[in-house]
C-alpha cells in the first residue's frame, strides 16, 4: 500500500511544480506588459 501513496505524493509534487512554473511565467508576462505600457526604456 505504501507504493501507491508514494505515487500519489510524487504526482502531487509534479503538479505543484508545473503550477508554480506557470504562475511564475504569468507574473513575468505581466511585468513585461506593464513595462511596455508605461514606456520605460531600459
């Protein structure tokens, strides 16, 4: 039975990692959109 629980935990960790990457990419996208709208030239 322990192997089944380990598999569930592994899937949850993988899902959490994917969700974190997606949220991070979304934040970066919003950051660049904000810079483009304000017209800051770096």
